[in-house]
C-alpha cells in the first residue's frame, strides 16, 4: 500500500471570479490535477470555496502552496491535513 495526503481548506473567492473566470479555473484545475494524479472536489457557495485535495504527499503539499498564492481567492483556512493508506 502507498500513502496519500488529504487536505481540506476553505477560502473566499475574489470579487472578479465569476462566469468565464470560474469556467477557466475549473478547466485548468482539471488538467493540472489529472497531470499530477491528484483528486479533488471543489464546492462554491456564494463567495466561499471548500476544497479537498488527495494524492501523493509531496505533490499535494506543493499544489496547496501554489493554490495558497493564487490571487483568485483569499482568507485560506486549512481545516484538516491527514495521511492515510490508499
């Protein structure tokens, strides 16, 4: 068995993140996640996001760091980070 990391976080969407910008974000994220072998779920409720990322520990940590610097959202709060056997 190999281990994987799961990260759960919330954030607030930037005011400019609507319609076409959100579609572009989703298309880009799907391609990136597939290339990195990361699974995720993104929920948007109004101006707030909830996302879970799962995959190789180093890959997920690097991806979360990159997401944390993304200007399309702010106020990132890490809710959980856990290791598990796949």
